[in-house]
């Protein structure tokens, strides 16, 4: 398989347009952290990597906005924003090494989703290249844009099936005046969820709250952010053990060849977690999401997926051997909007140039 490394949006557009005209199947790749997501492609002839598109395009400290090329890593963007006391609350699992474009195309998030939402909430503009090589933009570089079709959101979580993201503009956030990380062990799943509910019901709830299962039991970890006196009050009210903020860097590292994301309504999360193995998963309690590290047995994956879908959710394989993908599928039951999504795909990529068979459509 050929790999190309364009150094600009123009060069990438040329590469992609040529591949489309020649009938090649293209796989986009950013940092490669989510490259194992999706079904096995029907065919793959060319990988286009975006790492060469890694420049800061525009930054407005006073408007709280930034525009960067899609190949910039989230760590590099964090360093840039830290110079002006700002940050982007995008912390996908299986880091470090995610690129901006890869994080958007995969739709991956992390624990900070609890307090700040998803990229859908703070992405204000996107530039992308269609499969035929045309460059398109949606939104802008400022928070207030004219109304119209919000095409940029079609690319969030679309896994590159509609084209390749080359530039993104975000609304960013001031860095909190102070942060604190607290930890507590729970004797049972029920006790963990009760304690998590107490933290979430507080006047200033955590911006991240994870319940992780290991051989030692259930461990709750909360991330507090805000003014120092408010954090001190929260620490006193919760009474949990204070630990280093570096804990979150370790938590985000998946390091598992088979890995699934389970999403259900928060009210159904504990029941879903009760049917998982006693260790090897981490749940965002307030969000309704579980990262299941070690989802490797087809029958077990089918059973958990059936329970998630019965609760109104789904299970998606984020990484898995080809044999497991063939046995159970990466995506599960198609959503009610699948037919509409397929029509959008047909309009964007009539030749099925972009990783055919990898995405749900």
C-alpha cells in the first residue's frame, strides 16, 4: 500500500483528487491512534497522512478562538494555547498522539466531556477536502457566523468517509484558576454509583468523573476545576483522597488490542456495567459512556451490545483484530438515520473512494 505525506492543503487536495480519478481507495490517517476503528475496509490502496499539516493558522486571545491545521497534535495545540492561559477541553482516550483532525473524524472524547461537552459544542469552523479534490469550508474563524447548513458537523465522527479535514477553528476556554484530583475506592458497584451521584449533585460538580474497575475493585476519580476557595470547599465536602493531577494522563492510555465504547443513557449505565467483567473498564458516570478495554470474546461482545441497544444505546469497537470485527461487526445495529447518512455519503463520495466498507455507511 502506498503512503503519501502532503505538506499542505493544496498538496493533499491534489493527492486525493488524483486517487479519486484513478479509482483508488483512500484511508486518511492523522496520528494513527484511532486507525483501528471501524470494519475492515473492502479495499485500500493509498494512505494519506496529515501530519505535515501542523501549523497554527490564526489565534485570537481576546476572542477566545484558534484555528489550526488538522495534522497538529492535541499536545502541540495545548502548548500553543497555554502561552495565553487558554485550553481546548478535548482529551480523547488512547493518547497522547491524537491529531486535531483525527480526534474530530473519529468522534472520540475523554473524561472532560462531563464538564465541557463534545467538539460539536466548541467547533466553529472546518475546512476539508472532498474525495474529488475540491476544497470546501463550513463555518468560520469567529464564534458568530451567518446561519445556513452546518456542514462541518457531518464530518464529526464520520471517520473520513466524506473527505479529509485539513483545518479546524475552535472556541477555546480560559484555563481554570485551580484544579484538583480526588480519588475514592468503593466496596461495590452500587456504593461507587451512590458516591458518584453525591459528587455530581454538588453545587460545583466535577468537570470529569470516572469509575474504573480493576482487580482491586471500583475506583472513583474526580477532577475539580475553578476558583481555589470553591475547590477547597468541594474537597472538604467530598472527603476523598487528593492525588496528583497527572493521574488523568495515565487513565487516558487504552493500550489494549481489543477495545469498545459503550454508550447508554446515564440511568442505564450501572446496570450495563454490572454485566461487564470485574476489571478492565472505565465509565464516565455522568455522561453514560464506558470504555471497555479487553472486549475480545465474540459472544460476550454480542451479549453486551444487545443489552446496550435494548437500553437505547450502542456498542462500537474502537480497536479489534480483524477476526473479531468479522464475527460481530464494528458498529452494531444501524441507526434510524442510516438511510439518510448513506444518501449524504453518495453525494459526497459517489465513487466510494474514502475507505469503502470501514464506516457504518
